[in-house]
């Protein structure tokens, strides 16, 4: 199975949204032939009706099945009331063959920091029980600090409890966004992966605009980062689900990942 993981699109009529980059990004995305596109929030910048309408129009350019959770920006200015109208239930469990995908809103209206809370923790546990083999959990905010993304301030406030549920249950993959920087690391038997920004002008240093391709088979999860501007792909992480072996080019740039 192949999941394209994109994040932080930031549709906006001010300076945030880069429509030229969005168009190039969608061309690359549509060539990945993914079974599923997961968007980990911040489709808008101010949660405004005009931005929701723009986001809805823009997403029509993406081929295939899309699942979406909201980000902190989408919940501003009553945007949390618009999200379900435009993109459906922000909390969900979807089953794909033997995989269960749990999507959760980690934002609170008009706040930049995130929180899941007990109700959503229970949804993670329900998703784990429903899935026959693999569970993927996706939300907007980061669960652990992300290097190269500035001083820590928006990590979910119940990160400890959330991490405990995820690690105890050996959830193999958690997908997040928010920091506009791609990143991935393995803790215990879980791969924590952040997507960078797809089309927001607020990029960090040379990280630019990126999205992730996640390939999952019976043995491995492989994460490839696509550099949108340079049209380059780099396999960044390979995690063997059977023996727990793990290669990470963020920390060992010299290794090759086949
Ligand atoms: Fe965000």
C-alpha cells in the first residue's frame, strides 16, 4: 500500500499560499499512484470561509482518495464549524484491507497548541482493535519535538499519555505535520513521521516545499521525501516491521536505502 502524506497547504488570499508551488506539487503527487492521500491539517491560514472554499476547489486537482484532519489554523475564526461541512468528520477510523487508519483533530478553537484528550485516546484504542494487522494514527500537531523547527511551544499537551498509548500498543506509524519541516524517528516499535509544508510560503531555511510517500508492505515501512521545487525524491527511512531494524538518513546520511 502507498500513502502520500501531505500537510500545511495554507490556502489563503494573503501571502501564505503559493499557488504556483501547489500546482507543481499536485503534478508530482498525482504521479505517485498512491492508494490514499492523507492531509495532516492546516488547509487554510485563518479558517475563513473564503479559504475553505479555495481549499475545496484546490483539492479537486488531487487524484484518488483523500482523508483529512484539521490543523490549528483551520480552527481559527469558527473554522472548526466549517471543517465538517467542507471535509467531513475530523475524527474517524477507516479500514483499508488489513490496515486501520485513525484520524484525529488535535486542535482547539483559536489556539495554536494541541491536545487530544481521553475521548480521542479511546478512539486510537478502538482503531487498534479494529485493524487486523496495522494501525496508522494521523493528526496535525507533533508528538515529540521536531529538530530544525524552532523552539518548542505547540507540542500536544497530553503528549505523554498519547505516546504511552501508542508505544504500549506498538502502533507502527504516526503521521503528523504542523512544523513545516519533514522529519522521522523511531521510538520503541513506532515510527513518528512529520510531513513538511506542501505549498505555504513560510518555509524554514533550505527545507523548502515537500511531501512524503509512505510505502507499506508485509515487511517494511519506507518513507520517501519528495522535494517539490527540485523534483527530487530521497528515501529517508526504512523500518522493518518484523525484526524492528531501522535505517534513518536524517541521522546517517551515508547509508543507502534500497
Ligand atoms: Fe499548524
